C-alpha cells in the first residue's frame, strides 16, 4: 500500500532509533531495519525446524525480489539478474564482451574503486582506459562524450558520485550511446532506493547496484539490468548449475544437456544466500510502501537544510552541487580541519562519513528535520 500523505512517524517506526546515535550515513551502509531483522529470524527459525523445506519458498522470493527490483527501475523482470554486489554486473561486461587491442573504455578520473578495477584488468588485453577530466570535481558528461573515438566500446559512469553527491545526467549519455555503437554502463548504488529512475528510457545498457546502502538490504545482495543489445554482445564469462533452466525441478540432477536460462539470469551461477534475500525482500517492502517521489522529497528537504547551513557558514565550504538536477541524497562539506569536525560529530553520536578530506552527510526518508537541526547545531559549534 502506498500512502498519499507522507507519514514520517511510520517511516521511523521501521528502525531502532533510541540507541543514542543519529544515523546519517546511508551512502556507506544502511542500519538494520526491524522488518529485515525479523525476516532473518523467521528464516533461521524455519531453517532450524524444517531444514531444506524452506527451498520452494526461498526460490519464490528470489522471483518476487527480481520483479520488485525491475519495477523500481522501470524494467521487465526478464532483464534483471540478481547478484552479490555492484561490481558483479560490471564484471559481466568486462569479462563477457570480446575485447581486442585498440579498444578503449571511457571513464571519469573521479570514481569509486568498484567502478574502476573491472575495467583496469582489460589493459592486459591491450584495451586503453581513457581517463576523463572532471569539472570542479563533478563528472562532466560532455567531456566523457568528447573522449569517445572510433575505438570506444563503452562509457562507464556512476549515477551519483560517492564523494560529493553529484548526480550525472544519464539521459544525455544514453542518447549519445544509443545513437552509436557505444554501450553505457552505470554504477547505480548511490541513487538506487533514494531517487526514482527509469533505466530503459534513459538508454542504459548496464545498470548495476548493491542493495546494502539506500536500499536498506543486507551486504551480499545486489542486482543488474542488462539491455538486449548489451546481452547480445556477451559470451557468458561464468557458468554454473543455476545458469541453466531446471524449471524448478531438482529431482533429476544428473542432466548435462540443459539450455542456459534466457536473459540476464543466466549469469546467476550458484546457490544463493537464502537469508540475505529474505532480508532484502523485507527491505524492499518497506521502500515500496511509500511513494518513491515522496521518499525522495523528504530526502531533498533534509539535504537542502544542510546545504543552506553550509552556505551560510563562512567557515565551511560546500563540495556538493546546488543545482536541483545535480543533487542527490549526499551532501559533503569541508572545514579548516574536516577530520576534527568529523571526530567531534562522531563523538556526539552522529553517524556520518569522512571521505576524501571532507565530511559526508547522507540522510534517508525516515530521518527527521529535528535530527538535521541537531547536526547543524553541533557542526556550527565545532566549526566556529
């Protein structure tokens, strides 16, 4: 059920908020939501009592999760695969495409390591990594496009930069790539679960995300979307017993003539961590019980208050963008001693991050303006 009026009290009821901390660090990892913990406990109780008899229900939940994730990005479930983390999706492309010497990948000079190492390994094949300059630290779509040449096979970018919260214009990149032969690969983890997105309409070929941050899920859960044109170019880099189509029939296992599963699910190669996906299913149910625009509006209102505070304080410098089209759930700022400011906030019970020499704040839909005001009061005192 989606509520028509945003219910902050209900949003907060899903979390243990009386533990002496103020959690504003979803760009790093989400706290454990109460329904997620309850899903774990129900599964472990069932496992202990009934052993393997949880299997049919677990496999059904995988398909429920797949369908819900697909709906959250505007895609068909048949175009979504389940994975353990963001990097898995990138490795499907880096390992599955047929590369040759002289090919290149265009990427920003300011990326999270997970968005870099899958492509760096291609140097051994003679593939060039074309690093692209940022503009004031922000990924520049025009610069990425200008860096493309006849050897470019792929542009890779983060949807949202982890360090400063800059949101990349994926439509511009998607339209460019769609008009040619270049694939568009996107690391979506810093936007997935906080901002709405429609991947097919944006011309994205790979959208890959872990679910342990804004999605409120456990570590070890993630997914990837693959366009048909991207999949048509891939030779499966890995195969396992779940890469083929069993039709949910596991009574005759010594069969070695089964065809690969259709679509991106063929890259799901082995037994899943059943408990983690139960937890993610519960997390998704929380998110989907709120209108996605209302969740995003709540985050925008909180981050706007932080931006207003930083811009009014001459001892602080805002690192994040202020353009509404560029904003995300992340606000980053510096002081003359950012590490000291971070340490002071941490000592006062504020869970935030220290990244690339700056303090990073990342509230979610259940955080309150009161929590932000307390953070601002503390930051104002220690930056004075």
